[in-house]
C-alpha cells in the first residue's frame, strides 16, 4: 500500500468519525487514491 493510499484511508476514517455522509468533488489524477478509498466507505462521493 502506498503512502497516498494510507493517507486517503486516514482521511476517510476521520470523515466517517465526524459523521460525514456525502462529499462533493471533481475526480482527477491527484485525488484518485482518495476517490478509490470512498468505494469501501460509508460516505457517498458525488
């Protein structure tokens, strides 16, 4: 697992702990690891 994947997973866990249910964003090259992490989370990415 790369550092960007580890960081993305930590961000997702933090957002879930804060009760976030949905996030909005524009997927792109620099955010792909974060977008991938949303797939396995309870947070909806729009």
